[in-house]
């Protein structure tokens, strides 16, 4: 199951914002059902959050490193993320 994490804004009518990039990445169509977990974010936490694309790339790098195991990390890492 593919997941994404981002900071949403609660609209005046109670709806949550959904970035277009997230909807596209998850291939969400109108009326698609999704699971939502909510955590209130303080202003100080929000400042340190990465933009969506930067977070996505960082998580891809983390997943790549975890999948590598004890092999030569530096060579494979340089090749994949030049």
C-alpha cells in the first residue's frame, strides 16, 4: 500500500486540503476512498517540514539504503543518485 505524508490546512467548511502532487502520485480519482490519520502540528514543527518533493526524494533514498543491506553503499548510492 502506497502512502504519503504532508501538512494539510483545515478549510473553513472542515475539509482538508490535498496537494495536487499527492493526488497524482497516489493516482486518486474523484470520490476515491482514503485512510486519514490526523495529528495537530504546532507552528515550530511546520517550519522544519520538508517540501513535498524533497521529502519524497529523501524517503526514496532512505528506502534504497535500507534495501541495500551490507553491500557497498557508497558506489551504488552514487550511481543511483548522481
